[in-house]
């Protein structure tokens, strides 16, 4: 059973563009840093508190035990598609900044975001932090 991953080592994979983590719930690393990662899928895996992947355009998070997401800890300026599917999710921290700009129509926390999908988050009552 995988219990740790030194994610700074992903920086050594200069051409790594896609990472799928499936059923690795014991990974408790604090950071995910990758200079080339474009697609990240995490299903039933521990969540990184700080994600720094500037070229990331797609992020799918599906996890039954994630209760809180801190958006301000994610540095994802190129993110275009975000899919969140977490049945235990009760809050999205920093979501007060998750607002739609009247001028550009974009979601301000992720200025390049085109698609936001939030499904199966029965305990989440709002996206605006109130």
C-alpha cells in the first residue's frame, strides 16, 4: 500500500503531463509540485493541501473522505476544468473568492476556468463561503 510520495520528485519528470492517483488514501503529503503536469485525477486518494502546477488545465477530485478544500492553497492559473465529487465535503475555504466576474464571465479564483462541476457533495450547502 502506497503511504507516501515525494512529490517534489515529480519536478524531475520534466515531461509528465498526466497523473492519476486511484485509491491511495494513506498518502499524506503536503505539496504537489510539477512544472509540466496538465491533467490530474485523484480518486479516493489523500488530498494535497498545496498544489502548485501552473500548466494544469484539468483537475478531477473524487474522494469520500475529503471534508474541506482550501482553494487559496492551489496555484492553478491555467485550470480550465475542475470537477469535484466528494460526498463528505462540507466547506470550500477561500470560496468567497469563487465568484463570477460580470466583465469577463470567468470565475475569479481560477481566471481560466471554463467548466466547474460539483456533484455528489450532499453536505455542501454553498459555494460562497457563507
